[in-house]
C-alpha cells in the first residue's frame, strides 16, 4: 500500500473510526476526551492486522509502531493555553490549587450552623474551658518577661507567650467569643430570619459569659494562691496595667483590629491544612505585640488587677470591657463576616447564570 494512496472509506472498530491510508489514523467517536490523531506506523508490510489497541492511563487507545508499546495518551484539557498534557498532571495541579472563597465560606457557615443548634449547657462548658485556657496566654507572657533581660527587644520575645492560650483553645475546639463572631454570623446573613438571630444572641451570651467566668477563675487562682513569685507577679501586674487608662477611643480602635485579625484567622484555617499552627501563631502574635485588645485574653490580666485590688469593677467595665467588646464585635462582624459574605453571595448570581446558559 502506497503512502500517497487515497483514503479508503472509514469503518468503526470498538467505538473508533479507522481509516487506512498507509498509516492508521484513529478518531475516537465515543471518547471525546482522547487525543485526535494517534498514528500507527507499521514496521512490516501488511502489518495492520497485527495492530492491537492498548489502553493508556487516560483510558484511550494508543498505537506505536508494530511493536505495540503502551503510550500515554494526551488529554483534551479545558484550557488550550496550558502546558498540561496528561490526566495525571491535571490531577496534580488540582490537588495543589487553593480552595475557593465559596468553599471556605460554606465550611465556616456549616460550622456556625452546627454551633447554633448545640445545647446551651454544652456551649457553656466548652466556653468555660476556653476561658480557663486563655489564662495561659497571660502567664506565659509574664513568665517570659520575668526571665528575659530588660532590653528593647524583650516584648518581641515575650509576645510569643500570647499565642499559647489561642493554640489551646482553637486546636482543642473550645468556644471562644471572638471566633463565634464570624462563624455564627454567616448563617444569619444568609437566612436573615428572627429564629437565627435569637439563636446567635443566645450563643453569644452563653459563650461570652462562660469565657469571662473562666478567665476570672484563672485570675483568682493566680492572684490569691501565689502560684508565682513576687518577681513574676510584678510583670503580670504590668501586663494588666497596659490595658487600663488608655482612653475609650484608643481601646475601641485597637479592639477593632483585634476582632478583625482573629476573625481573619478563622477564615484562613479551613484552607490551611498542615499550616494551622503557623497561622494561629502568626496572627495571634501580631495581636499581642501590637497591643490590640482582645475581650477574653485581656480580661484575664485586668481581672488579675481586680483580684489584687489594683483596680475596681467600675474601672474594668468602663475602661476595658465596653470599648473592647464593642470593637471586637465590629471588627469581626462588619470587616470580615459581612465582607466575606458579600464576596461570595454577590459573585454567586453571575456564575449561576453562566452555568444555566451553558
């Protein structure tokens, strides 16, 4: 058979259209994902009848000479501009792609929905544990400051201790108020009904109250039992005093940044995988060294001042509790929950319309 011979009438073989022209030209009819134009170059005259198709890793037929070797077929990818040519390479790319904002949103929303339906007793016990655990951020900072030399870089090292309580709470899946500022707000923003609003307010009240009670118990133990020596107690008092006497407006703005960062940390965690610990440390370390006020972490140190008779209840409520609580809620609610909700929900309509048109 000559190479310049005109093509014969094609015939179908196992779902493939085959035309003999001195070479095999295989055109898949039932398998559009296969690469069109896989050629077979015979090495012996009239060797076509010995050609046996082999399945490649992509599930397509592949011919290579009369030796009949298995060859990896090319894959028709969605984009013609890329350099990926096999399904295994495409799978590796998909595994390394970051999850989309809609996946993060739905993960946090479902978690918040589960929390809204938990019994109040379960929320209270988990929040009490979180309040006690957050006390370790306070004592870790104080111990580090007591054992470090008085140098300008000391706050940079002692700030690492601020991360300890957050690591225990978040990795231990305990209820922390500022974390719930984001998770339980997303179901409310999606449904916009009274029932979800009441459930969210119930959860906020239970978690905040139990968190504060836990921090007070921890501060009472540290301040009255004498767990630490006088030198360490001095630095614990210094940490608490840094939250008092600053001014309502300054504490309020600092608290907005704290609520923003903690809620952003929650937004980052679903896609973090093995980097969860690193994200928690980086974000909370930034909150600590910048002096941003967190309603639960800061309450441990200010309760310590109350227990040791350094400040009164009125000072705690007016100079720390109200501005910090308000700022944390605004930072977590408006700057993260609302904006995160908007970027997913606003972009959802056009995508659905495009898919419907296809």
